């Protein structure tokens, strides 16, 4: 009986400690991103952004908050960004959400740990779609990968796995610098 009492007392003590730890713990939610992190860009501006990047590989991902496959692959792209150096990899997000949903976009970006400038698709949808890639129908997600010379090396529509992203980026990196990623 004393063993049973000791177990109950230990469980109660742990519960009290956890209560005070959780109650007094700092709030670890990410701060909301300001609107300066979300810039409207037309296709010409996106091409300029890709050309200005000094990274060996630039990946442009067009996504939207209402696109479930986009949201599912988003963490894979963020993981890849964390694993690669800025000299090797530049991740460029373009949201296809309407401007009225800017707060929703910023909230999602913040929840994913995005702390760099991202873009909201601007101008004519048709011009943006044609300008990104001639095979793009406008379906999301859409991903384009560029090399160090800002030449498009790959394009696809639809979500992919982390391994797929890593392999495609790795192939271009290996070609650019002759190392294995």
C-alpha cells in the first residue's frame, strides 16, 4: 500500500511541476510577419530577382494558402533552405493568393518560420503563367529551378517529396560545383 501511495504522490508532484512550468513558460509562438515581407511582383520583377541572386541554385515555388498540396510540400522547401548555404541555394516563394488575403498569407508564412522576403503574384495571371514557363497551365504548386546563370533547369506542376527536391537541387549543385550533396 505504501508503494501505491508513493506512485500516486510522485504522479501528483509531476503534475504540479508541469502545471507551473507550462503556466510560466514563455510564449514560443513566432512573431507575426510584417507586410514588408510580402511584396507584390510581376513576372518581369521575378525574373530580375532570379537573375540578381548569386546562389548556385534558385528555386521558385508558386503556391497558395488554399492549395492543400502546396501547404503539404512547404515544410520540405523550408527544410531544404535550412540545410543548404545561401551561396548554394536561394528559395523564392510566390503566393498566388489574392491581395485581399495578404494577412492570411503572412500568418501562414510566419507559422512556417519564413523570415525572408516573399512575393505575391501581381499583374495579369495569364502573363505571369506564360512568363514563368510555357508549359505551366496555372495549376499549383508550380516549381521552377534555375542554375547559377539564371537558366531554367527544371519545371514541374504538383507537389513533391523532400527527397525529390533534394535530388533535383543536388543534381544542379553537383553540376555547378562538382560535389555531392
